[in-house]
C-alpha cells in the first residue's frame, strides 16, 4: 500500500457507485462540453462528446465505489464554488475530469497514468499546449494534495478533492466505507495500517485546505473527522 497524501490508501471525494444516473451523466456531458470549448479559447476542435463518453465510461468502471461519477460531479461543484480563487478555472475543471480517470485500487501510479491520459487526449481535443501542461501538472499534484504557496489553481483543485474530509458524520462514514470497499482485496490488518498511515500524513500537513473558503469552512471539521477515524482504526485493531 503506497503512502502518499491522498484521502485513502493508496489514493481521492463522494457517494456510491450507484449514483451514476443518466441525469447526472447528462449534466456532466454538458459541463464537459462547456469546459472544453472554453479551454480551446476560440480554436477549432473535434466534437467534445466522444471525449466525454470515454471519460464517463472510465469513471463508471466496476472496481469503483468512491471514485465514481458522483465524486466527479461533487468535485466539479466544489471547483465552481471556489472558482474565484483560481487563475485558470477551465484548466482546474479539466484537471478535475482527469484526476481519477485512471483508477485501479491495486496500483500506485494512478495519478501519473491519469496525467498521461490528459496529455494525450487534450491536444487532440483542441486544447492549447500550455493549458494541457497545466492540467497534467494539476493531476499529478493530487498525489500529495500539497500545492506550493501561490499555486492558486492547485489550491482550488486540492481543496475541492479533499472537501469530503469535512463532511458530516453520515457523509464521512459513507465515504470511509466506500474506500474500504474499493480495497476489499486487502486484509483488515493491512488495510488498517495503510489507512492509518494516510490519515497521519494528512493530519501532518500544515494545512489541509489552502483557499480562504476551505480554510474557514472545512479545516476544523476535516481534522476532527480524520482524528476520529484514526482512533476508530486503532480501537478496531486491538479488539
């Protein structure tokens, strides 16, 4: 189990795999279209729809319980809420689409493979090279969720992805259960150790949230949730 700073071992924010309804997917297709056209900045390009279909098929793969279209939709909602903080919100939205596009719980290179997918797909889709480079950089940043000071795009994406950590008790409990389901192939003792390591790494970050809104609204509750889960893992391991 890898040990980077993602919300789960070894890797990312909301709801079950059953929520990929046709209504949600239709709305996501529209959002993709608008984002891609905006990112092209007036340049011509191919039909956005096939790219949306490819990405939505990836987000609906059967091994996913947490990293589903519901998570994608929620992260996009949070990016919208934080959009005023971003330097290039179109790049951030594209990065949200790609950040877990490749997701295998038994592998540790998901973010790198997702970034490489963006680097292949976006130029073909008509996105300028500079925007593609920024999207790939942002996707790779979700390995650590630790953007540099002044990286406003990175702050928005990472805050949007980690916002689930500040959920209410039921929401956070559902998230933790879905993460466990994704790692159903990992024995309990090994999962507890890996998950606890990830929770400690997150708690060791100077700040979980970097945007003003995230720091004010999400930081305290997220730290409480992480500490509570860590205590529960410790007690379940000694029961």
